[in-house]
C-alpha cells in the first residue's frame, strides 16, 4: 500500500476561503403496500435550491420540481446566530459558490421512491425530503461547515457524504439519517464511489481548489490529495492511492494529482479519472497500480490557459461510461463541450457544444450520456452510439449533479408550502 503523505496543514484563512439507488422489490401479495415505481432523473439546481425531476430516457421531459430548502428560514436563523457559521456560509458564497449560495450538491432517492436525500453545501447538512409532501424527514449536520458529493450503496440502504472542511466522510442510514460510521480522508473530500459488491468505498480528496496558488510550482500548497479506500462495513482504511508518484513516473510532474470525478470499468479493473486543470483524463489499472493511458482532449481556443480562471480548478469535470463499457462520456467544463470517447482507441467523437457542462451520467436505458449545462441551465442528452446531441431540456439555476432514481408511479410535485 502506498505511504500516506503528511497532511498539509491549511491555515484558518484558507479554510474560510473556501449510483443510483436500486429499485424497490416488486410488490407481492406478501407486501401489498409496496408502490409501483417510476424511474426518473433528479437534476440538482445548486443556486436555485431546487431539484428538477425529468424522464430518465426518451425526450427527458420534465415531470416535476422539488424545493430542497423548505427549512431555509430556520437554517438561516441558525447561521445568523453563530458568527463562525456565518463566516463559513459567506466564504462558500464568495469562493466556490461564485457569488451564490450552494443549496444542493448531490441527491439520491430511497429504494421505495418515497424520499430523496440531498446534500446541501451552504447549510452543511444532509436532509431527507418526503417526495409526496416536500417535508423534511430527517436532517444530519455534517462535521465542519460544508457538505459535498455523496454516494449510495448498491443495496440502496446507506449514503456516504463528504464533509469537505473536516476531511471526513459520514455514512448514514438512508431511511433514518442515523450515522453508521465515518472515516478520515485527505484534504477536502469530494467524490465517493461504492464498489459494485458494496464492500469498499473510494473517496477522492481534491485539496484546496478555491485558492489562487495554481501554478505547478505551487502545487504543494493545495494540500493532501489522495484516494482513500475503506472497508464499507467497518469503515477502516484498507488502502491509500497517491497519484503524485504515479504521474511523476510518467514525467507528468506539472500535472495535478487532485482526482476529480471518476468512473470504474464494468469489471472494476480500471479506473478512469479527471484531475484539476487538465483537459482530458487518465486510465488507472487497479491490479498493477499504474496509470496505463493518458488521454488529452482538445482545447477550446476561446478558453484561457490561465489556471486561475478555471472554476474551482476543474478544467474538465464529469465523466461516465456506457453500460457495456465501450464508451466514455466526458464533460469538458471550461472548454464548453462534451464528447463521447471510444474506450478501446481513446478517440473522441464530435465535440458537442455545451455551456460549462458540470457532470455526466448515463440515461436509464443506457443509450445516452446526460450532461448538466450549468452555464445555460439545461441538461443535454448525447447518443453513446453516434456521439451526437439528441435533446436539451431546460432546468433550474446552475444544474450540477444529475442522478438516476425513482419516484412512486403517478408522482407529481409537492404542493408549495
């Protein structure tokens, strides 16, 4: 196991600067209360504080909308009464929030389709919302002052959430919000991924992405960036993957080792991941523990190479894979396009124009890649087979995470409170 580098001790000032849930079993005579479910996509509108619910394939038409901050007045009263919470709240707004509050980062529905669980960065919490009424079922305040990416276990019973300012991942019971365990990570935990068998959790710590010390020679200021692998039952660390020596071995000393969005191959032998500042991605072999291929994607001539202009250091942010493992879909965030890449040849397809695409996921039928265009407030579906755009659907302000999930058949938006 690679050695863990000493943790970078960030100053208080720097800190202040700051898989879809499985369907419920089919109703039977023994369980006549189980409701029929409809597969949907949840689109988190981060600056709106809403989530749009759209069809999971086909025309991706809008089905409804959820208010994910029904308790906003109560939360703001708490923040305004606590000077430290207020400082962090404002720091999030003025740094990673680009002048906006961050009200929804990630979301997953429960297996029964009755609730949706949402991480809310600016409120430093995770909440479960009743999809029928819009009410809060439970709330879990994370440690520290900001909640980030989540992941749901393959059985749909547990949700892992990154607490980005405390370098911690909390694992919660998805139905009750009770903490089942937690584990320490590198600096600023970000993406979480459960392995297919549910035995392990991979967490990617990305370091301080909201500082201006972006030049390669100042890379050391970004903190302890690594992948932490833990046992998903005991939450004990089993491995640390440090990409710094692996990149250096390839002569890529100027490349960041901050692993951003990532996706496993279907057999989980390979990990494909993006890093800060890079227009492209890497292929990593889990058995040999080596980077086996590097893919550089085209730059947009209109995009500045000045690293300080990249939103939260992420030139490209969003990667997914077709169910058969033959194609990758990449969101070229700062380069304003998305593209489908042949996994065998690593040849990209057409560059589909998209305005600051921030995430890439797979449609319910597995035929499309769906990217969130945070610059134009829409989601766009791209055909895996042809690499060409199929349709765009308007959503709320600054869509980011898009997740497959379920609602009860016949679901409509909760009445406004």
